[in-house]
């Protein structure tokens, strides 16, 4: 597995080297070096938080250009259900799906179809009672990677089933081969994605040797193309083949509601996610059956490649639900097909460890604590690390120097004009004389 | 053998902060690469001790010593002391007030859980003076897995 194959990239020309992204990264994977942000690839989980907060728009998600469609004889679009939430006043999903056929795709296969099958399979597995509780959903790849890096103890709780995206892609290729008689390699399967984490999951699959997808286009790139066609549609095809359960996966709580059980937690937003994962680790949530985890606030509609605010998108989807059946897709013979299971479990990545053996790590930790005590504790980020403790850790790992801290330098210089420097007081404008 | 010492002052006046120290220790242990089960045992046993300290004793101090073979947690408070230790060790027995129970604590699982997750527990308590709980958790050698 190539851990360097990330989709979150930096545009060096735009980056000012500010502190916004380093502070927000949940795995402390970014440092500012030589005035530019630099991502530590082993730590990055492609959650897209840095793309969201960068005021210069210097962080971007590497995604496919529409040119790659030319490499395939038959092109299938796999829209994420979050796409439907982007449109205002939409009351027929078929409008969106029909428009895909006018922008270069031969067919569509809704990811919400895959979601309904994954929901049913999860229901069956929970009923069988063989899974380690609480079961953690595996649909959000950023969460799977977060667990791999920061919570390796929880790997055994992760549901080892294809994500709706992968399951839909697997079935879409089978269907396309049946429909056209073409070779599987002549068929291009493309995900319409709300987030960069999913793009990385195609290049670097989770639980699978190889992804069933050939590429991904961002919702925000496809949206204007679709809208242009949707505005001049006369007739819509009869294409929608999923219901409330599948489309519900677009927002946080949808995957949980589909299980028809009450002992669940649906958590979203990376800070909340980390807190809940800590609680699972401390065995405080053993009475819960299922934990749906989405790295983005609001669920997939909160992905950084969406166009609409996640809360507005949720409202759009509520409107759409009215006209949908509960579910349109069911497993044959109430059995989980073998191909829906993962090939391999998640593998822990131990990038957070200070050293390979505990003795060495203890020595480094002692040194780290001593250095951290000397640092000012302001967490200003000027050294390029997200916090004073992170700088101390970089120092003991040999990646930074104490002199990278501007306050350390100030004190080491012994410059009296800098001693005890504190931020300025409130400045008031000069008082105007009151007129009687 | 290297020994890492950590010290925490536990504020007894703020419930919402109880559990912070055990959370910090867990993060340190992960960075040290200790055996995963030992990390879980330490963080649960220490969490229970920390909560007890806040609920019953108005705070106190926690000293943690970590080596590659053993984690020792010493919780010291100057609270009311435990009148009947064997009763307090029973699952479900609690002297917590209704106020505290309404916050979801006081289930009478604190000391029993410490005993469950620790390899050794020693309780030294005197009514009206305070309580010192010493928890030891053995760390299996996990270098073989690397």
C-alpha cells in the first residue's frame, strides 16, 4: 500500500504559510516549513479539514478531469446521495439522473442502491450477533484512516463490509457488462464524490485489494453541468431505484436509522468523532449496538466538495423524502454476498509512536516533557507546529529545533526590550468631548 | 530501566473536567507504544479513580509512574475517607448523592472496576483524613509483535 497516494494537495504558490490548517488537522499532519504548509503523508487521513479552513484556497482535492471519460467505451456515473441535497426545489431525483446521460455518461447507478444493500447486510449481521459491539460503521474512509492512525485498538470493532460506493461500483460493472457485452475493462465506473477522502479510497482502497471504481468527479464540478441540462429537460427517464433508506445515508443518522434499532449513536464532525472514539476505547459505550461515524459535520452533505451548506442540503433532502418509497434494494435470499465482505481488515499504522521499543520511547518522552515545560505554552504555531507540545515532539524526533520557537529565541537573545512581552492592551479611540 | 513520572492536580470543583488527566495519560501511553490492552486497563482504572476523587473527595493529586514493565498510579486525596472498604468494593454500592447520580455517576462501579482492570490495588484510607489508592498494571512485552 502506498501511503503517499493522497488526494489532498497543496498549491505552493497560493500558500502564505499561515497557521489555520496546522491547527485544525486532527492527526497533526501538517507543519509549516520554509513558509509553506507541508503535509506529513503517513499521518494524513484525507479528511479535507485543511481544504475547508484554508483562507487562501491553497489546499485542494486532486480529482479526475472529465477528459478521462474518453478512455472508456461505456461510462457509468455513480452519484452519491449527497448530490441530491445540492439542488433547491428538487422533487424528482430522475431529473438529476437523466441529466447525467446528457453530460457524457451512458448510464447511472445510484450509490444509494449500494447503501440499501449494505444497510440490509448490516441488519443481518447485527441480528446474528457475531460482531464485536459497538460496531463501528466503515462507510467514511476518513474515519477508517483515523482509526488506523489514532485508534488502532478499535480496528476489531469496524464493520468489514464494502462501503455503499464500492458495493454500488461492483454491481454497476456487472450490470454494464450484462447490458453491453463489453469487456469489464472497457467500462468506466465513476463516483460523483462529496469529499476527497472517497477519492483517496479509490486510489488506496480500504478493506479491498483493488477498488471497483475507475475515477471520481467532484460534486462541485458536476453540479453546474447537471444544472444546465436539468433546466432544459423535457422528459425524464425512469431511473431512480432507491428509497428513503438509501438516500438517507447522505446525512448523519441515515445509516443508523436504516438499522431499525434504537441503541445507536450517529456522530459527525471530526472533533465529536474523536471524543466518541475515545469513549469507545475506554469501554464507556459497551451498551451501544452501532456507531455511525462521519468525519464531516452533518454527514456526507458536509463534504468539502459539496456546493451547498450541509444544513440546507439536509432540508432539501427532507423535501425529497416525501416522494420516496422506503427501500428498493434487497439481498437475495437474505444472505450477505461474499463479494460484499472486505478482503482484508484495517491495518494499524503506528506513526504516533515515539520509538519502536518502549525503553527508547520512555527516554524520548521524558525529554519531550522537559522541553515542553520550557516552551511558552501559547500554541501560537509560529514555529510551524500546531502546538508547543507538537514542537517538543518534533524536537525529540529530530525534526525541529528549540530555536524554531520565536519566544525561546527572544529569551535566549536576552534582549531586555522583549523580556516579558505580552500582547497589547485594548486600544480605545480618543474620547470625544461631550456636547451639552 | 527508564521511568517516566507524571503528576496531575485534580480540581474537585468542576465535574466536567473529571477524566482529563486519564485522557492525557492515555495519549502519552499511545505515544510510548505500550501494549494496547495495558493502555485500556490504565485509562479505565485511572478514570474511575479520578472520578471518585472528584465526586467524593473534592479533588486531589495523581502520580503516575511508567516503565516498560509496570504502570503505577497513586491517587491521593484529603477527603472524608472510606468507612467500610469491603462494602465500597461491592458492585452497586455507592454513597454518592442524588445530585451526582443524576449526572450518570454513582452506579457503585468505581472501585469494583478499578479492581477488575488493575493487577494490584492497595487502598489506604482513614476516615476524616483521606484516601490513597495505589493501582498497579503490568505491561506485557509487546516488542515481539514489532
